[in-house]
C-alpha cells in the first residue's frame, strides 16, 4: 500500500541521515527538510508525517524549511508587509510556499511564472537566516 511505502521511505530517510551523522562522528549538524512539491506547486501534504518524524528524531537540529517558509517566510523576508496579499493567503491556505519566495520559471510557451521547484533570492535568504540562527542557538558559532 502507499502508506506502507511512505513509512518505508520515512524510515529510510531517518536511517540515511543517522548513518551520515555516525560516519562523520559529529554532534554538530543541521538537517533541512527538502521542499517536496507537487506539479501544481502545493507542498505534498502526504509528506507531513515525514517532516514530523524527522523533527521527532533530530529535534532542534532539524529545520522544517517548508513549514517555516509557508508560515513565516513573507514576514521574515521583510517584503514590505507583515500581511499576505490575496495570492499569498491562498498559497498558505493551499500549504504552498508563497509566490514571492519562489523563483521565476517559464512555461512551455516561454511565459514567466513562479517556480514550483526553486526559491527566489528572498526565499533562499530566509532559509540562510534560519540556518544561521539555529546554528547560533545550538552554539555552533557565535
């Protein structure tokens, strides 16, 4: 069944990350969620259990980038407003990274559109600040 395969994948991801940490023999690491996105740009809700299990296993060393970008990204990016515009509100309702944090892409006719894969400079800036702040909180750097 799909749920069994998802559970296997989740366990595999945890084991791969743990094996890497064990191999490196370090307790100073950060793990960032991968933004697994459907073709229509929505973050696949089916992966929420994966994100939750990674958080449970790795605690404060795990950053759920997707969830952070959806909930706080616009405010953190300081894009001129602490409120979402209508499209961003719809993006958040659809559990989708807000369009101003997604990069530019082109459809098959060459028309510009917001990427469902890549972040914008603002989006990557939000992620970079989160990594820096978390590393600082964990005492990795000052």
